[in-house]
């Protein structure tokens, strides 16, 4: 008897949203908003190309894509890398508002958008280093 074996593979969010281009576009929209934000803009370097690339590569890696971020930057150590920037509830809220808008204007499915948004909320909370 011939038995056909179905191999089941769970897809990653990275694959479902369309891979690298999704994350580069997301980060592009996010930084376009940061560019006009008087509270956040001064925290970033004059040239946003480097932060843009790093955030995109980090998210690609986090959501199941290639590990180029680690190859270029080593272990993320995000909390440590954010310590030199004052991040209180106001900065967190501003950062999240831009990221929420970027996610909501993407074509991710409702459940993938929800997964991205709840991840960003938790991550942004963990990076706070000032009470106010
Ligand atoms: C909560 C508000 C946040 C603020 C104000 C903030 C601000 C910054 C700033 C100023 C940099 C440095 C950019 C540079 O000099 O190249 C940076 C880097 C970075 N941020 Fe944030 N960030 C926030 C939240 C987040 C969150 C939630 C994530 C991830 C989900 C994130 C991921 C990153 C990454 C991956 C880098 C580059 C790290 C590296 O390789 O050096 N940030 N952030």
C-alpha cells in the first residue's frame, strides 16, 4: 500500500507578510513620521539611514527571516542600547503611535497586524528607562 505523507510546515509571520520588502517599507513609513516628531527626532542621528536599516534587519530576524541583524550587530541587547536615550511614557507613546500607524497602513492580515502591535507594545515598555 502506498501512503502519502503530508508534511506540515508552519509559516512564519515574516513569510506571510511577504518577507524583506514588507519590513523595509514599514520602517520607511515609521521613520518618515519620526522625521517630523519634535520629541523623538533629536534622539536620532542626522542621517536616518543607519537606524532604518538596523530596525528593519532586527524585525526581519525577530519575525523569522534571515539573521543579518546578528551578523552585522551581534546580540541585539536592545535595553542596553537604548539606555543612553531618555525613554519615559511620553517617548514610548510617541514611538508606538508612529509604529501603529505604519502597521495599520500595511497590508498585513488583521491577525498579523495584531501580533506586530502587541509585540511592539511589550517591547517598548521593556525599553523604558525613565519614570516620566
Ligand atoms: C520606546 C521608544 C523608543 C525610542 C525612543 C527608541 C529610540 C531609538 C534610538 C534613538 C536608537 C538609536 C538609533 C541610532 O543611533 O542608530 C534606536 C535604535 C534601535 N531601536 Fe529603538 N527606540 C524605541 C523603541 C524601540 C522598540 C520597541 C524596538 C524594537 C521592537 C526598537 C528597536 C531598535 C533597534 C533594533 C535599534 C538599533 C540597535 C542597534 O543595532 O544599535 N526600538 N532606538
